[in-house]
């Protein structure tokens, strides 16, 4: 199985993060492991929204991972745990290097190299094919996002070592409530960044339509302006109506843009009422030959793994789920950015 949508900030066990925190002498408000572990357990009953989820948990994990040694250990553990718990044999790990430089104490180059080295060790030890997707941020300045693009292009030539591919793609992530995708000037600048990355041989994925913040209209703007290879989530497509729905379905089918579906995190962040809607949504995608794959997003924050995510969706499908599970697996293979 391949996990194409998994965040470094939400995929490392709390025990590993606690050891990093203690070893580096970081001062936080957490005085013991139990309190720390509970604080990094995202519960549907406590999370108010996607924005709340991102601000409550990611700031903590990104701060702990803000050193080369911490980034390397974290990257290694993501792969090791995914393989041991769910037999994952292909993984594309995404993170924002700008948010891990600790106010300029470290360089993005040092953080990126550390993650590459962690993935190279993990690929060697477990035989998992890995790659890195660098995330831009809606909550960052245009200048900062350009710096991430430049870093991605610089490190794309690392090449495959022991099944570790280095930097293979670019992502856009962050709070959707600002609806920046509906700002033509902002999108023009982001499209220029993505085009430069594409010209350098990098693939493009984009968080959009995860919540009502960007909605179906945001998906359309991204498809028309950025032309991504994949879309992170895109589940607001299910709310599209009339001509907008027709246009979205036509574009997704024409360009064979793969939707990265992440069930558990969507429920925890309150952007879906239950898993039933994702079951019917993915079945509809399959009927229309629109590619999708199932992923974990933040497995340790929401306590899941790739096997569980497949089981959740399979339970909501009508009839025999095996052909649809096979379809999701096949889409992940066809639309992955990594190579053997």
C-alpha cells in the first residue's frame, strides 16, 4: 500500500516527540509524558474546526521538530511505524521546512537534508520507497513561499538512494478560512511558483476543498490556475451543484487529477458529519473514472493507520468493497510522485 498524503507534523508517535523534546532541553508547558501525550490526541469532541486542528496541534509538533536531528529522527519514525503497522511500502512525506528553522537558528537546507537522510535510512532498513513533498503555506508570506520553492528545486536533484527519492513535489497547505484561492492576485503569484516548480521537474499537489473555507469554487480556481497533478482532500466537491459540479467533474476527469482522501482526519476536524458521506462520494468518483486514493494525513494525531483508513471506507461501500479498494491502490500507484 502507498500513503501519498501524510504530514511529518502529525505522523510521529508522541513518545518519540517527547524524547526529542527532553533530549533537546526544550521548555514547554508539558511537565510529564502523560499530559503531553493527551495534548497530542485529537478528538472529534474537542476539535472545533480545521483551523482549530491546525493551530492547536501543528504548532507544537513543528516546534519540536525544528532542528536537523529532530527532523531526521521524525522522518525515520514515520516510515518505520507506517511499514510495521500497516505494511506501507510507498510513502510521500510532506512538511513545511520554513516552519522548522526556529526563527532563523537553522537553515531550510539543513532541515531538508536531515529529512532526506532520515528517509534514506528508513528506506534502507524497511525497503519502503519514499519521497518528500515540500508544503507552502497560506499563512506564510509570498516571499517565504518563494523561498520554499527555491529550496525544493535545489534539492530535487538528490536522486534516488536505497528507494529514497528526495524532494519530488510541492504542496499548498494551511488554514482554508481565509479563502485565498478566491483572490485572483494571490492565485496568480502561487500559480507562478507552481509553474516554476513544474518546469524544474517537480509534481504538484494542493490542499483545497477540504472545508467550506475554500469549497467547490476554490477547487475550480486551483484546477484552472495551478493545474495540479493531485488535490489534497477535495471533498467539498460533494457539495457542488448545477453547472459548477459539471465543470469540476469534467476537469477532474479530463486531466485525471487524483483526489487524496483522508477519512479519519476529516471526521475529527468536523468537515464531514460521518464516514457514510465519504463512502458514497468515493463510489461516485469510481463510477465517473475520477482517480482517488486513501491516505492517513496525520495518523498519530488522530490514531489511525493506512489499513484502518481503508477499512473505514470499505465499510461504507455498497456491495463488494474489494474492487474499489483495488482501484484506490491502483490509483495510488499510477499517481504517485515517487519512483522505484
